[in-house]
C-alpha cells in the first residue's frame, strides 16, 4: 500500500507555491505544480575538500535519482559518476573525467519556503574508506577513461560506480543501481559499499568491497552508458524493481539502436536473488519526439517509483520529452531463465518487431511534465511517489558541463538542477 498521508499538501504548506507553466484561475482541472525549486550548486571542492582541482565544476547531477526522505519536503538524491564528457579528439570520441577523484554521493535536501538546503552529503566509499570514484571499471567492458582534455588515459578503477537511482530501507541502508556492470549496490547509512551484485560471468575483480555475480548474464550486454537507470522498492520492503535504461546490445549494437524492447527486473531482498524479468515496450519515437528524426535509440527509461502492488511509475524520455507512465506487471510475461535470457536465441527480445506472444505490462499515461512546466530542463531522471495524488521529479544537469577553456576551467552550461512536486488530477490507482 502507498502512504495515504498527503505529503503533497504538507509540502505545499511548507513552500511558496510556484505556478510557472501552470498559472490558472479557479479550481484546478489538471495536474498542479506544488513546488518548483532550484537545488544548491556549491563548488565541488567545497563539498569534497579532498578534490585537488575541481576545474570550476559545481555540484550537479543530483537529480539522477530521487526518493522521499521521511519528513515532508525532504528528499534523498544521488549524483551519477560525476562530471564527464565525450569530446572528439583526433577523430575519436573519448570519455573524459575532468575531476577523476570525485566520489559519487548521496545527498539529502530539504525544501522550505521556495528554497532547497543540503542537510546531508554522503560520499560513497569502499570497504577501506577510500572513495569509489566514478571511473570506468574494466578494459573491454567499459569506455577508456581520459583526463579533461581527452589526451591522457586514466587508470581503470574496479570500485568505480556510475550510480543512477536510489531507495532507502527502514533500517537506514541505501540500495542504488549502477550503469557500468550493470549492478545493484547496497550502501550503509554512512556511505560505505556493503555489497555489489553484477551479471554472472562479468569477472569483476579487485574492487574495494564484496562483488557477487547474482544477476542474469544477459545484462552484461548492456549498451555503453545504458545500464541500470531506475530503481524502486515495494512498500513491504521485500522487493526491488530495476530498469535497464535501453534495449540490450543483443545480439549487437545495431539491434539495440532499433529495438523498442527493454527489461525490468525484480530482486528479492531476503534471498538476494532476481525473481522476475519483464519485457517493457518503449513508445514509438516518431510520435513521442519528432525532433529526433525517428532515432529510436533516443528512447530511455530514466526512473522508477513504486505505485502499489505490481504497479510502477516509469519515467520514459528522450533528451527533449519526458512522460510518466503507470505500468502493471501482474500479467506480464516473466522472461527469467527463458529463451530471451539466452544469447543464442534468434530473434532475440531486442530484435522483435512486435510482442510475438509476450504479455506486456499494462501501460497508461500519468503525466507529461514538459507540457505542465515547459521551462523544465531536459533529462528528467528522478521520480518519486509521495502519496497517491502527488509525485516529485528532478533533472540531471550533467554538472553544468559545457566546454572547457584553454586553462582547463569549465565554461558552465547554466542548466540548473531542479526539483518539481506535482499534485495529480487523479489518484494513481485511477490511471
């Protein structure tokens, strides 16, 4: 069951109502913005003093994940791997890390009177207490890491994490999902990695914490930067729901770029085992976002939230458009251990052009955030349910990464991290 305390109304009482993009006289007949707040962006060196040179980069990326923190108006957020870019150097796109010692962090913010304040900042560390960093894990499986200018290769770090969403359990631990493995990670209240679950056969060694090969091997064929992106937890705290951001490169990248089929998994917290794997059909990009000229690979899942038994909210998006859908897994086909988990199966799940006998999750539209708030930045990645009538959204601003000057200092993009709370026109169970 969802909480039936009206967290949205409690937040409204604590905040100055923001009506940008929703101005309306008289009773509301559609969704209403309860709060629209810009998140703090201190210098990276201010929040992580161990950083030698932050190159002018400020805290960002915190909208990569979002989860209610308990008191009304407070939220847990998580950065991704940190500031990174992909310039073309000598005709080759290279993954750069301008601040390679940055530690991905869990951040607690409180919203009050139209502003946001950081209440906790928890860098993620390994068993030794050393920062995990956001650097690539393995040669061959992950992109080669470079310095800010793309000229010097950085060392791989098997402990590195590209975390993209989080939940918190009642005992205080955090669970996060990562894009590299892809993996599922448990983190203590003080930020220490306690266990990391990766696909069978990945062979990740040398990490500064326990690594367990408990996930289906097929997941190792995720596209680069398209691993796990969404995470939710059931109200009884027994089940985690994990979403792969995009179709797997199965059997290859060509299939992935055209595919409309993704995967959502369930993970039992008592047995520490995957219990379900369900097909998810992305919308047709030609009608979802005409600006991308029919490029289906632009479609992604960037967030999940629990909405009741077997029901989830899904943040499906391109960089221009986001929509929140409600899905019901109850009657969907469980692929776990079946032919679509076998790389030899042809056609693969990703090569299917139709459902082909699969029972897909029931799916309905809940909200179009960009239509409600046209000024919202792209890359809406954080999604949380506060009560049956109220949800929260946050964007990933990529740490403001734009260009770097010849002095190696960032020329900031000016895109902020924002957190928006929306009261829905209809309760979630009615969608």
